[in-house]
């Protein structure tokens, strides 16, 4: 189980990084949001971004590191990258945590803030939720237009 940094229950990728002592993380002015070099066990994040964006990138690269992928080739370039991105979003936003945060958030923007990642990634995560999971989230939500913000994906 991934440790949490605080009472929010939102998993902390930096805590997971600390549990992988052979993996190093550094920030550089690179073009991509993040890179992973398996030979060096090194995660490179683009410098100068928001905490939310950095959190998303770190989750993605940590999944590569856990899997032992040889590299990160880009965020949508291949089936592997799409699989890694889906797994990263699930790890960053577990269903039970989203449920609890929906129950205390006062609106969509507040909920996104609670999740500590970019809004587009919250939508990406919700689009993956299965119908039964979506039903749980709908029940947990305290305000009325959740479905408008988190459009259901029929695929
Ligand atoms: Zn990647």
C-alpha cells in the first residue's frame, strides 16, 4: 500500500520514491514532462512546473520504475505508455480516496484541489471508472453537477 503524506488519504508519490532507494529523481529543463532511464534507475522531471503537474509525472515514471521498463517513450505513443498512464492515475487516485474526498468537497473545483493533480488527470481517471465504481462516486458526491464535470465514458 502506498503511504499517504497527510490525513487526506491521497497517496504520496514522494513517499513511494523513498521506498525505492535505488531510484533517484532529479529536475532538469527537459522537453517532456518526465523521463525514466532504467540503466541508471533515474527519473527526470521537467523543472519549473506546478506541484500538481509534477505529482502526475512522478507517478507515471514511478510506475515505469516499478515495472522495470527500459524507458519512457512518451505519454501516448504506445500501448505500454497508455497502460502505464492508466495505472499511474489509479495509483494516484484510488477509488476509496476519491469517494472520501467527494464526500467533503463542496464543488468540482474543490474536489480537484483535494486530489492534488491536474484537473485533466482527474477527468482521465474518472473516465476509466467502471459503471459500479461511478455509481459509488455519484452516491458519495454532495453536489449536483458531478456528472457534467466528469463526463461518463461509454467506451
Ligand atoms: Zn512513460
